[in-house]
């Protein structure tokens, strides 16, 4: 997304990183704003959805800890912990 000088200045002043902006862009709620613009808001519902996804990923990461795959010639031989 291309940023105006005004947006860059406000982003810096408000301490909003590019990563946070990407989260809002990807998971936020899109609404029509005055002047034909779009407003993207990350509200409580969207926050809960992201938090749930992260929690699931952390659970899967915990299950994968110390897991091992044995592969030869692009074939899975075995898997173990």
C-alpha cells in the first residue's frame, strides 16, 4: 500500500509499525468512509479471531516440539518424538 507523507508522519508519531498496519489490513473490518475512502478497523471481534488463531498455532507448535522427520530422496521414512 502506498503511503502519503501525511500517513508516514502520523504513523511515526503514533508508534504504529508496518507489521501492525498489515494486521489491521488483513484482519480488519472494511467500511466505507467519507469521500469514497475505505476505513479498516480492528475491533474486539477481529482481535478475538486473531488471538484464537495464534492460540491454536501455539498449541500445534507445542505438540511439534522435539518432533523429528526422517526423509530420503524426497520420501518420508518415519516420524517420531
